């Protein structure tokens, strides 16, 4: 052992050689001498003269006047048709709807729109018996007043019970989905 080295301790024992590729401690001998890198060529930059400045014609000076700040205007509320105005009663809305029509008009779809869109999981309001009884009374009052002339008296069935399925015996009620309601407008 050379003098400047200390004997190996138990922690520094030599590991046995493992089979496989050998570590590259030494470069393999080759007959080709190493090639020295060539110094990079430095190209001389030619100085380019900037183009002569171009004089632009002067525009007349514009004096900026401070414009009055526009008043903040709230957007106009959307225009609501008279027959869809939620502040009016059902009777007023039906009369407003019929005033813009002529001939024979089927009211079923319009009457459905009076009740809005139901929330998910809730029953449609215009299929319940109490709602249809109230609507029948409103339509009857309009007929007695002379505001509306019905083609037939089918609206009188609204809210009444019927049994479409004789086998199950379930009670159903006439509503605007299964009762045609038509108005004659001169």
C-alpha cells in the first residue's frame, strides 16, 4: 500500500465487480489524433447609414374641448306586451290578447302562458283542479260581461272530474291541455 493512503475501513470495503459494461475510466486508444476546434471566424459588420429623415407635413392643431360627461341613463325596461303584463289580472290579460286578434282563436296555448314555466319536480299549475275552477269562473265572468264570445261551452268542463281509464279508476280533471277553448271574434 502506498504511504499516503490509509488502509480501508470496514465501511469502505471494495465491492465485488459486477458483470456488465465497464465504466469508462480511460478513453480507448485510437490511431486518430484528436482534432482541435477551429477558431470561429469573425465577420466584419458593415455600418449602414440610416435613411435621411422625412419631414411630414404638419397637421393643423386641434384644440381639445372637454365634452360634458354624459349622464348615466338606466336602460329602458323591456317592452312588455299588454297580454303578458304580470301586473294585470287574468281577465284583463285575456281581453288584451283577444283585442289584437280576429276570427276564431284557440285560447289553450295562451292560457298556459298565464301560469309561467313550472320549476323542475313541481306539477304544472294549469293541470290542478282548483286553478282550473278559478279559470272557468274568470272565463264565465268575461262571457257574462260580453267581452268574449265562445264558439262552444267546452270551457264549462274545466275542473270537473272525468275517468278516461275505466280499468284503473283514477280520477282526472278537465284542464286546458285536454279541453279545446275557442273564441269567436267579429
